[in-house]
C-alpha cells in the first residue's frame, strides 16, 4: 500500500499531463499553438538558410581578405627592395656627381694652363722662342 500511495501522485500527474497533449494519430484539429510552432519552425528554417548564406559570404570575404593581405605583404617586400635600390642608386649618383665635379675642375685647370701656354706661344713665336712649347 505504501508503494501505491507513492505511485498515485505520479499516475495522476501523468494522466493529466498526457491527456492534454494530442498524439499524432489523434483526429483533433491543429490548435493555435501548433500553428505558432509551425511559423516559428518556418522562421527558424529561413534564418538557418540566411545564416548559411551569410557564413558562405563571410568565408569568401575572409579568403579574399587573406589573398589581399598576402598581396600587400608581397608589395611591401617589393617596395622595400626598390627603396634599397633607390638609396643605392642615389649614393652612386652622388659619387658620380663628385667625380664629374672633379673632372670639370681638372678640365678648367687644364684649359687655363693651355690658354696661358697659347698666349705665351703667340707672344714668343714671333720672336723665335720655341722652347716654351716644350715646357
């Protein structure tokens, strides 16, 4: 009897709870709750499709971003190499400009010496001094 007294509340609860839920074979018409459940499931299904589309789009965007980041890294490396080359070329240009300046100064000195010798030659050739040519 003690067993049945403990089982009785459970049996009553089960009978009341299960009696209120129509089974799949039951001929009851779908209530407003069932209609709401179908609407919610439909909305969830649509949201799932949107989520999958969003995930696919996000994956494509991330792949594109990754590709662009690799390209940027490559371009930065190329830029760094070009900047080093430009610095090297500028150094070479400065060196060549100094050499050019030195050569121009040397040319001016040589021209000045030649002018002096030609003037001297002109003065003394008339007098017969060819010795200055040999200097």
